[in-house]
């Protein structure tokens, strides 16, 4: 089947990892050795669960199907590989929407997850939501990286799931799959985590989504395609290879899997993004 490529007249940057959304700083969050990468307070524990409950009840069941026409394929792979995935997993996807992490949560059956996040996002009004959703800022200083790694050591020890966007930057409704940063796969190899590929692709709008698009056009917004997410089979790090070669192979195989799941033909980008 020929892939549907939305034409939204969006001008994408030449650099595939250049950020398109201007982050408006409202404060400065210092991410150093003293930063609480994992918040262990009761308040945070309670608010995180309250927010996830609100997301599930209000957003998953009502807003996402209506607003984005989200269709999920491949959940059978979660059941088929349940034993392999029970001790933790690194899910990986292309990054095509500001809030596509919500699509991931719905696709993977509402589990509470963690994800590495751009430090600059923690200087904005979105900081609270990102933290509660499971975001852990990637520090800019080498000295703080030890504590960032310790946070993910704890996440892995608790067998929690991790999600990552190896394309690094978000390109709204972008069709090709861009190059991947290796850090994501270094983390997966470190914990010997299976990498679960997810791919976002698009469908031509039909009713009732066409009615939503009509309302959007009346208020001066662009008409949007519907979104499909496909879940693939997990990919394991190759323990027989050196660390460098294992990470390289894992990145290449995941990139190919996401290209295939997204239905991209003649993808113009290589797997290597750094």
C-alpha cells in the first residue's frame, strides 16, 4: 500500500536534529550533582499517579481518538513477548508531535514510564508536566552525568519501562525517519534491555475526523491527518559483540525496523545521527 504523506506546508529544517519549537524560558532549572533526578517525595508520588489517572480517563478515552484519530496496530507483539518484556524495555519511536508520548502511553497500555528529556524543556512552564510524566533531564555537564545514570540504574532496577526519541528533535507530521543518536542504544545495551520499535505514520482523514478538521479550518488552523502507531517485535542487544559494535548494530536494526513499520519508501537518511 502506498504511504500517505500529509502536505501541511511545513518548512522543516535542513538539519534533521534541529529543534523546531522555540522553548520560552520562564525560569532556570539547575541540573547538576544536587538535582533530584528521581523525586522520592510522597507529594510527587501522589501527583504522578493522579496525573496518570487523569490522562487515562480524560485524554486516552476521549481526546486522543477524537483529536488525532489514533489507530494502534501490533499490540499482539506485547502479548507474544510478554515474558521477554516483563523485566523492562526500551521503547523507541520517531518524534512527530509535541505530545506523542501520550500516544506511546496509550499504545503500551497505560503503563507509567520514564524518558530522557532535553534539559531546556525544564526551564519552561512544561517542567511540572514533564517531570510527572516521567521525564529525566539530560545534564549538560559531565560531572552530573553520573547522577543521571544512577537515576536510570534505579529505574531499571524497578523494572520500569523507558521510552526514547533517538531522532532527538520533534518534526511535526514528518514522513521520513531521521538519523538516530547513539545514546539511546548505549543505555539499552548497558542494561541489556530489549528495544521495542514503535512507528508513527499517517492516514487520510475521514469522518468523524473530517468534521474536526472542518472546525479547525473555520478557526484558521491547518487540517491534519489521522495518526497510526505500529508496534514491532523487540530487538535484543548482541552480547557477542563489543560495546561499540553492539550499540551500532542495535541502532541500525532499530532504524530499519521503524522505517518498515512506518511504511516509508526510499528513506533518505542513514541510521547514524552522530
